[in-house]
């Protein structure tokens, strides 16, 4: 508790004690009026302080939420790192080509790098796969049939 809070509480208690006394004599009317005004000023100051603290807490919470949102959408892997993960995933034939989709993709709230893998051994034996690499944790999914199928 801050020192001024204790002073407010002490002053407010003193004013309440005095106002509870018999101040009906006309001589005490100006003092009574001033004490009531002081009590009102104290209450106003306390409410203003509480409002300011609430606003500060709300701004801090909003800032923290924004930072968490930015952190959750932050891409941890680069496109080159995603490509390396795919290349190291299998013992690909030497004729395999890897084409990185030039932009990362959004799937819900997640970010992925798309990579086309063409394993053309010869003209009669080739296949193309579309793999996605999670930009945060490096998980690999086969998306060749339009569904996210885990590979690793």
C-alpha cells in the first residue's frame, strides 16, 4: 500500500469520527461543511485512482494479449529451413526436384510452407507430392489429396 493511500484512509477515518459527533451547534456548521467536502474529495480521489489502475491493468492485459498473438503467429522456420527438412525426410532418388511455393500458407491459424516434390525416376515412373511444413515446429504433412496427413 502506498503512503498516500494510508494518509487518505487516516484522513477519511478522522473525518468520519468527527462527523459522527454532535456538530449541530451553528458554530460547527462551517467546519462540518468543510469536512464533508474533504470526505467527498477523498472519495473522488480514491475512485479516480482505482479507475486509473483499472485502465492501466486493461492496457497491460491488451498489450500482453497482442504480444501473445504476435508470438503465436511468428514463423520460427525460414523457407530454406523448411526445404532442408523435406530434403532430409527421405532418401529421395537423385532425380527428385523440390519446388518451394514462394509464400507461406495459412491453414486456420497455422502457417505452413508448401513444397512440391517430384520424384521422376524415368518417364514411366514419377510422382508429384505436395508437402507442407509447419512454420513453427517443422512438422511435415502430405497435402497431395487436400488433407493434412502427418508424414513425420
